[in-house]
């Protein structure tokens, strides 16, 4: 039985997910909450090993089918070994990316059937759905300009057109589930976005 709160951050590369996830964690700790911050792909050992396969620039021949299954395999281990147990302890779990990224990257951008992804999603996550998902929305060219080309991983090296589809995919997901998603304007300053996040969280947690 889930007792904690599950918060996820989503959006294209460079939109500010990791920055905001970290700042929210610090805010909640100062407010006396028990917080568990994690990120995908990855988490526990097996999920991290799959992460290396997924992001390696040496794996350019990876098929979309393999990619979607590896993301979900990694997520399944992460959810079962870390996320659900932490939620059961009553913690606030923050994940920097979760399954919405698969719908945006492998679904909207790589054109894998959304219904198929949803079936695998339900199995891989044990039916866990985030309580709040913050989508940091930003034009793809701005997001990519914040990432150093020399450090770009296999997905980050995809074209601008690919990242445009990812961005639009995220916006469609937010439209479909407005009660779960909060869309944040990634053009704002780091501090302004953080304040928007805090407004929502304080209402949710009544702090
Ligand atoms: N709102 C913002 N405005 C300008 N720069 C930002 C903003 N948010 C994050 N950044 C910077 O952009 C880069 C990518 O941010 P990061 O949080 O790592 O993005 P993501 O995790 O979404 O890829 C970092 O150098 C970060 O300091
Ligand atoms: Mg990040």
C-alpha cells in the first residue's frame, strides 16, 4: 500500500528537470519531509547497467523495439526495488523522468504504438502512477543549446526534428491527463520555475 507521494519531472533534454528536482528536494528537506530523489533511466544496480546500454553512443544500431523494452525493464527494476518500497515507508519520492518519457521518445518520436507502450507500462510499473508530474516545457533548440555537444548521449545526439516531436509528445500527454500534469514554462528563470513548483507542492501537501 502506497503511503508517500510520487512526484515526477519530465521534459526534453536541457529543459531544467534535474535542476528543479534537486531544488524541490532541498526545499522539502528544509520543510522537515523525508525525501527520496532518483532518476531514470537507472536507479538500482540492474537498472544502471541497462542505462549504460541505452545511452552508449556505441549502440547506434539499437532498434526502437529493443529500446522501448530496455527502458521498461530498467523502470521495472527501479520501481520494484526502490520507488515502491520508499513510498511504502511514507517518503516523498521524486523521479527525474519516469514513464511519460517513453511515451514521448519511443511513442511520439519513434512512432511505437501508444497502446502497446501503455500495456507494457502497466506491467513494468506494477500499475504505479505519479501523483504529480511537472512537465518543464521548452523549445527544443533552447534545450539542446544548453547541452554540451561533446557530452551528448545516444538520445541527446538525435536531430532537432526528433526533439521537436518529443516536446509535442509531452504536451499531448499533459493535455490528456490535466489532473496529473502541471506544465511549467521552461523559459522562465530557475528561481521563477522553482517558485511555481513550490506553489503547487505546498497546496498538495498543505505546508
Ligand atoms: N530556467 C533555466 N534557465 C536557464 N538555464 C537553465 C534553466 N534551468 C536549467 N538551466 C541550465 O540548463 C542546463 C541543463 O539543466 P538541467 O537541469 O540539467 O536539464 P535537464 O535535466 O532537463 O536535462 C544546466 O546548465 C542548468 O543550469
Ligand atoms: Mg537531467
